[in-house]
C-alpha cells in the first residue's frame, strides 16, 4: 500500500508540474509574441497531459473511494480532468481569455493540492 501512495503522490506532482508548464506556455504564447506550432508544441503537450491524466485519475478515484476524505469528491476529479484537457490546448492559443484560463489553472492546482493533503492526512491516521 505504501508503494502505491508514493506512486500516486509522484503522479500528482507530475500533473502539478504539467499545470505549471501550461501556465508558462500561456504566458509565452498567449501573452507573448511567440506563436506555437501545432505539431511541435501543442499536440505533444496535450498528448502528454492526456496520458498522465489517464494513468493518474483512476488511481485518485480508487484512493477517494477507499479513504473517503470529507472535502475531495469524485466529481471534482472528473472536472479536474476536463479542465486540464482544455488548458493543455488553450494555453497555446492567442484568443484564450486570461480570466478563464487563470480560473481553470487555479482550479487544477487547488484540486491536486487537496488530494495530496487528503493523502497526507490518511498517512497520519495509519
């Protein structure tokens, strides 16, 4: 069990790093002068995010089912995946709304940090 928790924490931190990368891409391509190439920038990043989500979301949902934390629910994880897939593409687009992007970025970060907090709290109880 401990190995699974360590792996889940690593996966969550990888998603957090990808969220930060999306934030930097937004500032580079949306707010900056650079223009993203679809096949060199957008598609590889979006594919990477989708792949990480596919391997991590099921583990998070199993953890939530087992641990039943009071403040993180499966619907939030579904919303996280949806937001993240959207952010992974819109971070490269010039017409992305800054406010909406920032809200999605913060929502992803908040949800991932709450899952990590739930994992830490469960570890203290064991």
